[in-house]
């Protein structure tokens, strides 16, 4: 299924149109083919998680993946018409670094990025031991991001990790400061209850908000409809597809080693025909014949 918003213009405009029209579920996609699969199934946007990218490189999510590696993953944007929101960690430096970060992600075809207010080395948002940068320093990064974008619709999401460090009130205070600095969307990381999600939404209304429904973290796994009702316009599922894929791969590898065959897993595989259809194999062959004729 092709996205009905893809004809609206730039990737940023497409993402804005999607979440402004109605709340949207945004799955994390760890490679280009998963992004295309999400499009075919009817999602309105996709997400590149720093945690998933780091894990794909066999690295923990502690700021080791580079800006270049993140931007190279922008090939996801080339494989789907869906707008791609990208994790940009802390912006890969200070305000001037953030300028370059924004431009490289824009050039790669991303629809927007989110920046977080942690100190380096950063940590996964649902782990303890995080440290925050000064709120004004983060606001300067947001101003730099807004100034650097060439497309005014490129979406700048400000993530605050303050809840797990200094409490909910500080997260709300910082969020307001980041909105004043020009952030388009606010992302409160690691809220710890439905009541906190509700309270944050009340205090920030009518600012567009993003909720993170990662698994095995500090936040409860709330239903999409409930978060939408509370006022969240985007709901991320950042590492869900990677976790499911890794579990399935681990099971088939164990069977290959123990049983010497993969037959017990055939019903859980895409067939050759299904994979070729997802890859548009026939389209490539048709174009190739046309060029030679």
C-alpha cells in the first residue's frame, strides 16, 4: 500500500501531514526492506532507532555509532515513500555540530530527527546513570537545528531524559524551554506510568508529543488508542521489529546446529515469491528488457 501522504512534497511535510491529520504509530525499521514492508502494510511513517542501529553493529547504545553510520542508514528513506524519522542522539556534538547533523540527515532524505538532552557518553533512555546537559545548552542545539534546516518542514523533535534524572516537573520545565527554542515536537523519555503520560500531555498541550513504547523499559506498554486519546501524536515502537527478528534468527540457528535442517521454520518464512514481490523483482526484470529492446 502506498502512503497517501507521499504526494504532499518533502519528507518533512509528509511527516507533519501524517501526525497533524491523526495520531500515528511509527515502527522502528532496522533496514531498508523492513521499511518497505511497513509501507506495504499501511503505516504512515517509519523510524530509525539509535539503539537498533547500534545493536545491528553489535554495539551497545552508548553513543559509539557515528554520524556517518547513522546517515548511511538513510538508505531506508530511498526504499520507501514513507517519511523517516531518525534518532540523532545528542546531535553528535555542540550547536555547530548540530547544524551539520541536520544538513546531512536532510540530504539523506530523512523527514526529521530527534535530539536528546543527555551528556556524552549518552546511555539508553531507560537505563540508570544518565546525566543531563544544561537546559540552556540543549536549547541552543535546538535553535541551531532549526536554523540549519533548508526545508522549513523538516521536523525537529526535542527529547528530554529529565524524568529519570531529576523528576517529572523538571522534564516539563525543560520541554517548555525546548518549545520556546523552536522544537516542533516534544519527546518525554522514560515516563513511568499512565498518569505521568497524562500529566505531561496536559502540561504541554497543544504541543505535538511523541511517546516511546519500547519493550522492557521504565514505561508501561500502553495501547496506541489510549496514548492517542491522551494527546500523543506519534507513538514509537523503536526496537520491536529487531527484537522479534533476533529471537526468530536465534531459534533457527539453534535448530540448524542441533537438528541439521531448517524445515520446522518454513511456515514462518517469507516464500521466495513473497520476498521477490517485496523486492519488486519483476519490475527490475521488466525495465531491463525494455532498455535492451
